[in-house]
C-alpha cells in the first residue's frame, strides 16, 4: 500500500495484485503469444488473425496458470494480464522482431 499511496492520484488509479506467481506467469507466458503475433504479422496475415491469436493465447495462458500453479482467472484481467498482452502483441519488441524474422526468411538473426 505504500507504493499505491505514492503513485495514486485522482487521474491515475493503482491496483495492488498480491498474486506474485500469477504476475510472473502472465509476464512470461505472454511472450509466446507475442512471438506468434509477430510471425503472423510477418506473413501478412492481418489484424483478424492477430486478434484470434490473442484471444486463444489468453485462454491458454489462463488454463496453464490454473493447472500449473492454481492461479485464479481474475488475474488475467489485470494490467499484468490482458493489459501487458495487448500492448506486447500490438507494439511490443518481441512482435516486431518475430515479424522481421519471417520477412527476412530467417536469414537475419534475432539480434540484427
């Protein structure tokens, strides 16, 4: 709550998520969906395919977290879940790198 008091203003709402395992799993698992979106973008498959990947990815992340660590679905609707997933899949570095990898047919490394 100390950080919440420090950062929260009438214009900026802060929510505390106490499920640290859930937060970590959301952050890690979203990367697989992000890379998939990048591959689809690199193949020119369009926004509808990206939306389908995000939707299915979110469902699978939820299932995996529940089975692996007993994490409740509600964490998926926090900033660490759907917020981070949407941002990463539309503007994230992993998506951009994966799209470039496909466009260059794997001839450039991930670091290039």
